[in-house]
């Protein structure tokens, strides 16, 4: 008997050691605690407020838990049986109680102060909590009438979660109020800050999961407040939810003591309030949220009265709660609440294991759902007292989250078009145009740039604006439209938040570093796909990327700066969303930029050069070329391109230049060879008919590229990308492709082309090889000509190694 008692005691002691373990004390001095914000929250709430908050959370937590487990008897109106349990238990319980806790307190703040507030959820798999909150406030019904705030609607919601045809397990575009795809962690805080830019009356409460906080993008995003001008923008209340565990391990913030967290976030520039009193959690959090709002108002009032505070310390909250609190405490001697076992499904065998089923039943009954709902399935009045009366104040129905698009007033680009026959940097021209755009649209367009704007020759935008870096006295409180930080993740997150709340963003970058945000863009594209399918989300601006400092002119920075892979990432996005443009000159780029800034619901990628390059087309010709997406360039072709032996195709600025240089070389050295030169500016026209909205029919494809003549593509990206796009077109055995072949170093511009076999001599060799099949005059000279061109390539490299530069005149505009 005593042995049994000893074993039981040992298990209990072991359980206490494992559940919600405290962090080890740090070696920081105790005075660091003085930087933390102290608030007297004892009896802060009235009994009525406290009761409403508790009951709201109880109902939301019950609904969230039921969504994970139940397919029937959603309101526990009879004896629950294992037949009521779903066959596949999917979802993440551990974060849900914390999310409903914060949601309830946000509602209290909205009702008390008549706020406009959006809720951004970092722990994206906490969808059950958010859906429960949205049902309580009747926001699901506003967009999805099949989920009314009634017994029937609640039963449907609980069954449909993680059920085929129902809601997925993470927050996505199907969830009202969401502006953030919740599947991939690290981006919530940047998105939240992007949303409040140029929205002076908007507050975003952003819950950052402590697992999410370990990611690089999130770590950089804590600096976002340094780019917020409180005179013109709203504010974010960041809440780090430190519940201590990830999937199977403790989190870094969960093992940091209060001093370490206070020191960290004070260093970032925040005032830090730690909320951790479990006994009086609602009073503590209510007082802390009120404090945060008061601090925000102080900072904003000072800035808006013309006396901005230098380096204001914005408020942030660290919320410590046990993971999965209010759920099952333990199972088989292992803790559930306060451990990683509550992260996903805390009772994974509830359908088949009697013990787990009994624990589930006790857990669900503990909420007393029959006392939280009226007989017809409505939340009781105490709960509804926390729901804003005005529907547009409810976080699931804030207009900016689904219908906030503000189209730009776009100036005509033609007055700044460049003279045909001149040489001009496309990026300089674009900078001039964006300057005019910013002047006409001072509050609904921003440039998000990773510290490369001047390097990318876009600095004309500074003619009438400034950077928006508030920590620097030179740019503080200047109303700058350029938000520049050396973090591509922050730029992408800010642009997403800015765009999804109705405005327009432009993201210029070095080509090789856009890949850093590839998965962020893909996640956004997924959000966009689902947003279109909801029917109730309205149009938004496209994401606009300007990819420059390309591999063809990164010969001075070396191999690390030579990477066009982001093109391939955009290619893989759904055809309805992906748009990729490679304008061949400054005028084409100006036309393309205006089109992209006007467009909606796309991911636009524009690729171009910052170096001066020939202007081939007048403004009118450029516009027509861009509308068509491709055209025969008769000036570089034989007899205007009629009856060619071979078709040479340039896609990309420098790649097109080399095609034209090759055509000029062939005209001189192989006059019997008939060349048609084609430029493609809209990459997606190459896909097979109906594979993309821009795809050419086979007949129109043949009108450009002929039915049967050899085609050589000189392509800016990886050749495999182009092979994939062309797959499905007829007669592909006549096609050869050159592109970036992962060859690079510190060398000269033309030498870079030679290394990747995209230079004029390599193009000429491909033309000779192709034309020799059908033109005997070319065939008889082919060996001689190919040898000559290959020798020229070798001589060029010899010259480069000896002199350290390309020979003079090789980048002059070719003459015909």
C-alpha cells in the first residue's frame, strides 16, 4: 500500500516539474526590472466586465475545442458518445485560449473607446479560436450566411472545421478579418505594421507566437515601429504570447526570465509590460491594454500637434500563460496543459481510447456551454455586451480587411518618354515616373526598399519625398514615402499589410536577393487565390516588384549577386495571379510600370536594367509592343522579318541587346542568312494556349515564331524555366534556349554573357546552326562562320584577362 502511495506521489511531483516550467534566472542585474512597466491592476475591472470577459472566453474556448473534436452533438444536448468524434482530429489547441483571451480584451477596448481595430494572428494554426470569436460577434454570418449566429449555425461551424469543404486548420483568406496567411510563421508583425501605415485612426493588435518569435523575419520586424510616423500612421499593440512550448520543445521566450525579456524589448525601443498573473489575468490584461492605448495616444497627440517625441517608446505586452490552459491537465502521468502535448490535438485517440474520451467529455462539460447560450443558440447577453454594436467596428467586419482598395491617380508617362535611338537607364526613367506618382498620391502609395534605392538608380523619387526612418533626425517627421530597411522580409511584410488594407506598394530590389522573400510571396499568392474564391473579398492592388541590378550587370559584385531565380518562383504561382515582364528598354518599362500600378489582384514582377541601354522604340511603339506582349522587331530583321531562316528571340534587356548585336553581325558576315528578331516583354504569353490568361493561341504564336523554322531564345532567367513555359507548344525540337547557366564571377559585363553563352557570338552560332538546316548558302559556310565566332569569343576573353575591361564600342547601339 505504501509503495503505491510513493509511486503516485512521485508521479505528481514529476508532473509538477514538467508542466509550465519556469525559466531559469538570468545573470542580468535586478535593476533591469525597473525598465518594466508596473501597473496596479487589483480590482481594475467591475464585476460585470470581469464576468463578461470570463464567459466570452469560456464560450470561445468551448467552440474552439469542439471544432477540433466533434462532428455531432455540438451543444452537448445528450450524452456524448465516441460516435460524435471526428475520424480525423486536426487542429492546434495550445494557442487557442490565449488568442480568445486577447480577442475578448480587444473587444472590450473597442467598445470602451470606439476604436477601429484589426486583429493579426501570428500563431496561424489558432484558427479554431478566431472562428469561434467571429461566430460570437456574428461576423461569419455577415459574409457566410450558412454560419448564422444560431444553434444550427454553430453546429455547422463545429462540424465543418478541418472537414472536407469546410474551414482549413489555419487562418487564411476565407476567415473574415484576416489580412495574413497563417501557415508560415514569422511575418505577422511586419504585416501588422504595414497595415497601419497611412491609417492614422487604425490600431492593429498583433499576437506573436513565442515559437514564431524565434524566426529571423520576426526578429527584424520588432524594429518596425522605428518607421512609423505617428502624425500620419496608426499604431500596433504587439503582444508576445509566451506560452512556453512549440511542437515538441520549449521556446526561447519561454526560457527567458522577465529581466531578459525586458532587456531585449527595451533595447528594441519598447516599453515592456509583462502580464502573467493567472489568478487575476483579466484585470491584469485589461489594465495593460488600457495602458498601451494611453501610451499610443500620448505619442500620436504629440506628433499631431507638431511636437513629435524623438525615439518614442511604444508599448508592447508580453503575455505569459500556460500552453493550452483550460484544457486537460494530464494524461498517463504526462502533463498536457503547460506542455508541448497541448500544442496540437491534446487527446489524439479520443475516438477509440475510452480513457481519452472520458477526459474529453469532462473537458468539454467543464465550460458549461448550456449556461453560455440561450435555448435558440444565441450567446447570452453578458457575452454580447463585449461585441461592438456597430458592425464595422467588429474585428471581422472592418472595411479595410476586405474592401479598402484605393486606386491611384496615375500620371501619363509619355511626357517623360526617352528619345528613340538614345541610351538611357530604365531605372532612372522609372524613378522619374514614380516621383510623379508619389506627388499625385501622397497617402496611398509607398516604396518598400531594402536599402538599395539609390544604387538601383531610382533616386529621382527623392525629388519630392524622403525616407520615413523616424530614428534618424534627418528623416524624422518628414512624411516620407520611401520605407527603406536592409531586411527584405520586413519590406515584403509591410507591403503585404499595406496592400491588403487597400493601398499600393512597390518593392524594388537587387535581383539576386528577391529570392529571400520567395516563400513569403508564395504564401501571399495562396492568400490571393483563396481571397478570389470567397466572392466577398473585393479587389486589391497587385504586388509590384521591380527586379534590377540583374546578373548581367553584377559582374563587379561577383557570383553571389548573380541569381535570377525569383522569376521561376513567380512562374509557379497560379496563372490567374502571376505576371512577369521583361521590358527591353526605358520606354517599355515606363509603360509596364504604369500598367502594373493600375492592375489589381496580381503578383507583378518587372525585370530590367539600371545601366544605360538603347531606347529602341518611341513611346507609341513601346505602348503597342507592351500591349501585344511580343512583336517582330523589323528594324533588326532581314526584309522586315519576312520568310526567315531562323528566329532569334530576346527576353530581357541585355539578352535582347546581344540578339540585336548578333543580328547585326550576321547581316555583315552571313548576308544570305535571313533573320527574324522577336522581343518578348510579357513572359507568360509563351505558355500554351489557355494555360495562362495571356498565353498566345498556336496561330498567334506561329505568326511570331513561324510554324517550323528554328528558334533560338536568349533568355534572362534559367533555361529550364523557359522549357517549362514552352512545354505543350508544337514542334519544340526546333527550339534552342540559352540563359543564365549558373556561371559567374567578378569580371566584365560582356564576359558575363560569354560565360553563360548568351553573348552575340554564341547567338550567332545558334543562328548559323539553325539556318544551315534549310538554307544551303548558309550551310556551305557554316563551319567557317561558327569557327570564326567561337574564335571571337575566345579572343574577347583573352582581351578581358589582359586589360580588365571590355573592348570599346561593344555596347554602342548596333547599326543596320
